[in-house]
């Protein structure tokens, strides 16, 4: 937490200096001096953005580690309970594989021997086989023919890295469902925001005229495959048993899965990939201009969402970092900036009109016909994941080095299209 506080303290100081500089520019300021001040302000805010994003990543990773530790504690309790006399042997949820210390050690040996199972002892080979999973593309996608489920500790680290590089891969932003297999999962959809109860007069029977029936629809969540490019892995590192491969693998695979997964879940077309929330959300407001926004238009977008979906911990704005940069200069009718970074020393998130903001680099920037901002309740967007990631290893292809590929399966769709809306720029 010390590093997070240091980053936020630096960001606070930069923001104070930048705000003081900006407020010093008035109508009487000479044009050249005002232009130089604005350029300096932009540079300072770029530096501020970098500091805040780095602090946010550190904070998100810390939170994810805490969540992972809690899940591991719960899992260990379940396993201890299962080992009592009379209890059946169980496997942890999500992966369907024994992630005991024996499996983790077998997985480490597998990488340390350069994926040569002949160099592993029989017990390690047997433990490793429990985590083997066949992988075949559903359509024209390509990837490894098969791989091994990563141990829980490594899977948690990969998920932390993925969440840090894409908000839609973060269970704290959207609603996440993790299942053991990729069979279609039906997500029910219902909109009851217009319905009301009727007053009742003593002695009357309740109405039976079909007026109270609900229209229930559903969306099938599948399991589309994300495959990282091959990551070259030197045989020297593979033979170094003391090398901490887990942290590096988590970083490399998690970042790549996070960026692409977030892009799919944000702007995916729904054809051979998830339906992103930008694609699936209706337009709540169309801006008057193609390259500029006003405070009134932000308010129009916010109030285009039904009040039933404007409360809750996952209600937020999402936008690209460059859109944030433009909105930081907007003021309300009283001359106050509508953007707030909250209490940076305590990790309070940045807000726009008092609502949290997620920086999403997969969203469009401000421009003609673009949809640069989304607002609503993201708990109504469901992200479906299939167990833990897979890791496949190729030996001969990159001899004498190794190639390591990460594979994960995800899908996503909005459960309620009224819950999230977008702002679209003029053509």
C-alpha cells in the first residue's frame, strides 16, 4: 500500500499545480501566454494520468490478490472437509482439476524440463495428466491442440494481470460467471421497469387479463477462445529450477488476455465473439457536435438511463483516456469542474458528476459518429469464463528454445439493454 500512496500523493501534487496554472488563465491573459499555459497544463495532466493509472493498477492488483487469497482459503476449507472420513473426494470449482501442491510441483517440473515429460518422475506425470485438456477451435480459430490447466495460484495471478489491463475482465466491474465447461449457458433477460401494482378494493378479485404477464427472453453465452501469440521461452530458463516463472508467465499471458478480452467485451460484434456492451447498448444521447462535448450532454446521457439502473456499486462511466482528458476541462453552470479525482490519498476513484469512471482503452475517442462514453449499471453485463486458463508448450517448433501459449475461453452479453447506454457524437 506504500507504493500506492506515494503514487497518489505525487498525482495530487501534479493536479494541484495544473489546476492552479489553468485557473490563472483568464480572458485578459495574452494569447501566446495562454497558449503556452494550456500546453503546459496538458503535459502536466498527461503526467498526472500516468501516475493515476499506475496507482489504479497497483490498487486493483492488491484488491485482486486479497480476493484470490479469500477464495483459496475457502477452497482449502472445502478440501479439508472433503478429506474427512466418509467424505467423497472433490475437485475445486471452475477447473475440475486437483490443484494440490502435488499438481503445482508437477506443473513446475513440466516447464523446468522444457515440456519433456520423459524427464519427469512417474508421480509427477500422473499428477500432471489430471490437468490436461483438449482444445479445439469452434470455428476457424486456431490454437494449441491441447494444454494443461494452470495451478490455482498461477491462474489467480493471470486473472489479476488481465483485470489490471482491461476493466471488463475485472469481476468488480461486470458480473462474472465461471463454469467448469464451455456448454452454452442461457442468460435470462426481462424488463419490468414499466410495470406497477394495482390498487385493491375490498371484495374484488385480482385482475386475470394477462396484463401482469412478463416477457422473458434469453441470451446464450458460449465460450469463444482467446489465444495469445507464442511466447519464446529459453531452454536456459527452463532448466533453472530456481527461476520464478509463475510471476513472469502471469504478467505476459494475463496482459495479453486482458487486452483482447476487454476489447471483445467492449466492442465485440457478437458474431464469433462476445457482444460488447458498446455494440449491445442503445444510444442514450446524440451530441450536437462531432468533436466537442458539453456538461449538459453528459447529464442527458446519465438521465437517459432508467433511475432503477442508476444506483448500485457497479454503476459507472466508461471511456478512453483521451476522452477523460477532454472532459477534465468541462465546468458546470457554476464554474466548477465536473471531473473529480476524489481523495487520491485514500484510493477514492476518479468520478464524473459524482459517478465512478473506468478507463477503457478499447472505447472510441471523440470523433464524428463515434460512441466515446458509456454509462449505466455494469452488473447487468455478464462475463462468462470457462475454468482456469490453459498453457500449451511447443518444443520442436522453437528448438532449442520453447514456445508457451496461453488459452482462455470467454463470452459476454448484456442481460438488460436498458441498463447501459452510450453517447454518440454527431456525424
